[in-house]
């Protein structure tokens, strides 16, 4: 049942009343074809059709029309991407490259940025999904301008810039089944040289899953989240200075993730669980950033980006995922109740110097520094089943990560068609890891280990421009993910992983720019893949395997008057290129020919999170109803083929393929008002979204995707 909560009404009333002038009615735009898509992947604003990168770009309207309401939804509209939300983290893999399992000292393989600010870990990348101007999904290594931890690619999230000489407000309200309520608001207050944009979001939802335990204390799967962001923009020095000061705070509270016990003996209903222990997942933090750009001359610009972020995760889990009231479990069993606390404190400084003229030579130079501290506490109570009382197994550690890098890229145009691209980046990375408490024997605590690595990454490419509407390109690029220290002192460090990609692509527009067709083919060589698993109940990352992948991607967008079409396809064949014996979290034992407690991974086995086929398509048609009212029904479909969560295919690691269909109809009143009714997962498809592997604190299990959900959305924009 849809319920609007009165306690939020004053906030929206204030925003809506802050200006009395509604957006004026506008005549229908002329049918001029597809608009240019502007991207910033190469540190400057460029048309997507002129940038030699395989990319999916979604603006604010795309996100709404295609039903992208959170980070995980991107995989329904972009080829060759797999996103899995697992407990406190979101794992992103592009073309089979990224991260499959998390360890305290591991890094993601897809870099995530918000307004140019790197979010270095997977725990907090989904917290800023509101008031978005655009999202750029870049496929393939971004080893020059992005640097480390982009072996698979990068995702750039852009929020709207404050506008000068403008006063406007926006309210976007959504209500739906499962008690869902979302309120997103924004206000722009702009003078001649100073502008401020404020944005706020509140969202809450009941769980799709019911905890039916008679002694249940929590309902895992629910959600309550608040976030606020401010951006102060100043223009000075006769227009040569553009300064942005950004601040954001987020706070997410829930009863943790709803995970279905694979061996549930009480009910086979996928949306019912039985857990007796109190569980929760609370994440909060803030980000601060200063982004200043100064035109030193009419040909050279200087940019500095300084940022600080502090995020903390607190969670408690029912370790056995049952509602039993048994006494202390046998020795060696997973803890009945576990707690964890992780904090990320990150300082980043980046400098850029880049050309801004239109001459044949374009260049970018830069330097990057990151200093980070990550304290982690993991507590396990094997004596109690209802709540955490005292720890019987304790892990307390602190990691300190430091990165320095210098980079540069030149683009040289021999003429108006032929262009050469050469870029390089040299990175120095170090990690110092101190264990204050760790289970086991044979070492004295505190015990400190360290690792230092360095790597040259970059790109070489040749582009052939087909005028403003097209591009042919070939490139070779290299990405890199830093090494690190394992939790157990007597376990070797893990080394960096590298990804070499050879790509050829095209970007074209036809029919007077009414049809856009972009595509690419690629081959990658993936070396020293970092794979994490449990050894003796503790996470270990190792580099025993390499891989290779080949594939192709195609994206088609059409706009023919009132008819809009889009299609995306990705084909991927990603395999391990050698055989090796590694540990398996789910099945202890020793395979023939392997050392004790290791299992065999044969050459040719598919890489984790590498669906062979990803497809998506959408169709919409704008129907004029008279009186400046337009109704636009839309259908959006996606297909993701099956994938495995680890190198060991089994019922415990398989994420079966799925087809999802979404529908919506949007009414535009052309006076700043918009009303929409929507249904996500229209056919009520039952599907597995993620397979959770055993961890040091809890049993694994199944996370099912959302069932059919529906709702209504009201959007109002006032001002100029």
C-alpha cells in the first residue's frame, strides 16, 4: 500500500515555495535528431562520437526513462557489465575484469568517480545515487588518466553544476509497494559569479523477504537512507577561474541483507528466511572536495582537485543464518553472531595541466597522490545465538595505503582525419598492514607487513575521424591493480594484476543524425589475477591464475520523431589461460595432483562474473494528448546470461541467466510537471541476483532479486 509520510511535507513545501514562477510552457522541439552526448573521460569535454573509448553514457533523462534507480541497475542498460551487491559491498566487473570476492586489503578493478573524486573502495560507491547529471561507463583499462584499480574500466558519475544567474527548485517524489518512499529534492541559487546547488534524498523501503522465525529480532532486506550534498561554485578572475567546493553526507541504515540459507529445512519460499540473531548494517560518512580550474593562458588550463572522505560501516550478522536455539556450535564452526567495523579515511590530491586550444596537438599532464588509513575490527561470538555478547574470535587490523603517480597523454592530429594518441602513467603503491589481533599461532602481535609495487600503464592508439558524426579507432592499453598484504602473517603478499587490451571500434551516425551505431571488438590478456577465498576461516588473496578474453559490443540509439529506440549487446568469452591449484571457500578438500586443501582450476574455465551474453533494448513513443500534455509509454528489456561467483562452478556459485522486463508511462505537462507510473520486473521473474560465499563471519547463501515492484512518481520543477 502506498503511503505518503507527513513528516517530510515541510521540506518539500519549502523547496517548492522557494520560487513562485513555474517553468514556462515550451513548444515541442523540432525533430533535429539525436543530441550530442558530452563525456569527460579524457579530462576535457568532448562529444562521445569523437572519443576512442567503448562507453555507455546515461544522462538524467536516460536514467529515469530506463528505470535505473541504483548502481546495480546499470547492468540492465549497459553491455558487458556485471554488478553484484554482497553484504556491505558492491562488486563491479566489466568484460570479466574487476573483483569477485573481497578481502580487507584488496582493491576493486573498476574505478569509481563522483565529480572527479575517486571512491577507492567498493563499500561506498552506491551512496550518491541521486541528483545525477550523467553516468559514463568506460569499458577496458583506463591506465593513463584513471590509473590504478581500473583494470576492467571506470565509472564516472557527474552531478549537475550550479548555474549562474538562475533560481530553481526541483522535487521528485516516488511511492510504491513494499512501503517504498523516495523523496529527492534540489535547489539552485545562482548570482552573477556565485552559485549554490543543494540536493537531498530520503528513501525507505520494507524488505522483499519475510523473516518468519518466531523469535525474529530483525527483518533483513529493509532500507532507510538519507543523503545531502552541496556544491558552491565561484567564478572569478574575469572568468578564468572556476572553483567548486563540494560537501556530502550520507547515512544508510538497514537490518542487513536478506540472504536465503541454501540448506533451509523450514521453508522453500525464496522470500522467507529464519534468523534469530539481531542483524543490522549501518553505513555513514562524508566527503569534502575542492575542484579549481584556472585558465593560465588562452591555451593552457591548470586544475587542482583536493578531497577528503571518511566512511564507516558497522554491521552484525546471524552467522549460521538459522533460527536454532542450539548451544555453542562445534569448534571450527562459523560464528553464530558476528560484528564488524570498517572505516576508510582517504585524502587525495590531483593536479592537471592541459591544453585548451584547437591546434593539432592536445595534451594533458598530471600528478596524483593518495593517502589512506583503513582500521578493521571483526568479532565473532560462538557462544550466543540471539545477540553479540563477547568475542570468541577477534581480528583487529589497520591498513595504510599510499599511492603516487605521474601521467600524461598527447593527441596529435596529422590532419582533420588522422589522429595519434599516446599516453602513459607511472604509479608507486605501498601498503603497510598491522595486525593487532588475529587467530592463529606462530607469530607475535602486533605484527606488521608491507609491500611496495610500481607499474607503468598507458595507451597507444590511432583514430580516423569521419567528420562530426563518426570515428574509427584502434588501440592497445594496459591497466593495473595494486598488490597487497594478506591477513595471516605467514601467508605471502599478493602481487599486482595487469590487463592488456587490444581494441578496434567505430562510432557512426546515420539518417541525418537520427540513428547512432557504436561498436567495438577486443582481445585482452589478464595476468596475475587477484582471487580471494577463505583458508582456515580467514580471507586470503592469491595470484595463481591468468586469463584471456575476447568479445564485441554494439549499441544502437534511434530517434524518429515521436519514436525512440535503443539496443545494446555484449558478447564475451573470458577464460583462465593456465591451470592452477587454489583454495576454495565452499568445498574444503584436496583435488588430485594438488597440495593439501587446494582444488584444481583447469585451463579454459570461465572467469568469475563473466556472462557470455548481455542484451538490452527499449522502445518508447510520445503520444500528444492535447493541451501541452504528452504521454510516453516505454518498455525496457534486459538479458544477462549465467555466470559464476568463483572459479569453481557449482550450485553454490552459479548465478543463472535472467530476462527482466520493465514498463512505464510518463505524462509530461510541459509546465515543469511530470507524472509517471511504472512497473519493474513486470513478469515477476524469480531470479538469483547474487550468490554469497562463506566468509570469516557468516555462512554463504542466496540473494534473490527484487520481485515485481510498482509505483508512481511525481516530479515538479520551478524557476528559470
